[in-house]
């Protein structure tokens, strides 16, 4: 039987960040992962740390704080993780979207965020490959990008230097709280005991929760990405269509039936390796991670609508991943009041990379009973029971 102070279940970027911050403040940490580290959602996504697509208020302030933490990590950690902070933009294809974008910018600026509108000329300067009929868009200056793999492994390596243990191929098969207050966790790699347990299992978090009779309201939401070869310099930073916001939050869009069916909206991200990622889609199909060619075709068509010359560029590969979705689009980063010593850090949907740093920091603060860096009530597990949703 192996004992640790804090047992983190889940070896994606969230688990790695928690291991880093908790070990940094002197706790004895073990992270266990049922497969290989950083092989689930964290390996099937883009690497953006965005405020541009967040609701003004708590949501965007949390993202800004995470951006600040990642900027600090880029200086504090020994290994680099392809950190850049070029900002990002949303582009608009109709007068209606331009009006909605202006309102979005006004709300964000009122909340103190560095947003500004872009006109047609700004868009042309951004990339000569944009379609001629795009009207403009908006920019968030602080948005940054990382390599998710490298950031996760760098955080894990730093945690290990501070004494953290990391075990792969260690799937949780049972859990109970003993009379002495310790958690007994049975796995395919032996039995662990711990004073604190953090459920950072992403789309699998509900399954882990069931072991203690907890209903965790997270569902897998599938997304697909195309990796294309950058034969010419298409653009230097993250670009999304304004319709991405509507798709993310479930609003009505004027698009063809396939684009609507699969929740497709343009996302373009240049990588440091000179290729670019193209997305995005959103579907509820359980735990299916097979690539759907109909979805890929619709994503490609949407990209060509905004970048017509992209039709001639070469696709290298495509992949699909599962986002851990919650009803109000905010993660659960919370203690569980009636199960002392048990914490949940999951449900980040498409914001796991964006919010990994702030999540790790909050979990450390909760375990060590400090004042938290940001308010945590909107992230509470109990908000769903109380029906006080923050959306």
C-alpha cells in the first residue's frame, strides 16, 4: 500500500498543473493516470490561452489571471513550452455580426479588458489570404499560445523535482473513505491511501465520482481538428470567426445545415512548427473519438469560406478529442462539502489549456486553506444542486 498526502487522479494538463502547484507549496503528491500522461483531451486540442471568447466578468477575469500565471511560468520553468503572446482576433462576415462584435467589445472594455474593433483594412493587413468580403472583427491583445504537450510535461517534471510521483497505466477501480479519515484508492497498479484526493479525470470525472456516490454533471463533447501544411505565411496568430462564440454558447446562426449540425466554426491557429491547425466542431456522441469525414469536409469548407486560397493547401492529418462539457460552460474547481478532503477539478470543456494554471493554483489554495486568488463560488460543485448557474 502506498501513502501520499495528495492523490491526483488524471494525468492531463489539469492534473499536471495541480501536481506542480501543490508540490511547490510543500505537499507530498502522487499523480496517477489510467493510460499515458497527456494522452487524452490535452493531446487532442489547440494550445490557446484566451480571453477573447470568454463572457465579460468572472469568466474573462479568470482567463486573464491564468494568462498572467502562464507568463510567469514561461520565466520560472527551466524548459520552454513554445509560449507566445501575439493576441488573437475574431472576424465578422455580416453587418449583424459587426454590431454584435461592437457590443462584445464595449462590454469587455467596460470590464477592463484590452479589446478593440478591427475594420476591413485592419483585416487585410492581418492576412492577404482573407476573403475579400469580410467586414472586420475584433482583437484581444493579451491572448497567448503554448504547446499543450510541452507545458503539461514541463509542469509534471518540475513537480517531480519537488518530490512528486507520477504513475502511468494506473487505473482507479474503487475508492472509499476509511474511518481514520484517509482515502483508500484501489487501482490496477496497487492500493493507495491519501489524506486528500483530487478528481482531475476530465471526461472520466463522473466515473470516478460514482465511486463515492457523487453525481458529477460532466459530459464528453467531441471536437475535430485538421492539421495543414503552411506553404505560405497565412497569418501569425489565432483567428476565429465571430460565429464561434454563437456556436460555443448555443445561439442561432445563419449557416448551412451541416455547419449547424456539427457546431462548426472557423478556428485557425499557426503553430511554432510552421503548420497550422483548423477547427472546430462540437457534437455530443458519447466517448466516440473516431474522425468523421463529413465533419472534416465541413470544417475544411468553412476554412475556405474565410481563406479561399486554403483550398490549395495540403492536409497532413486530422484528429478528434473529447471536451469535458458542463451546462454553464464553467469548470468545476471545488471542494465537496459533505466529503471532506475530496476535490474536483474538471469540466473545462475547450478551456483546459487556457485555465490549467489558474486551476492548479486554486486547488493548491483550497487544500492549504488559503484565500483563493479568484472567487471560487462560480466554480463550486454545489452550484448545480442549488441550480444557481453562472451562465
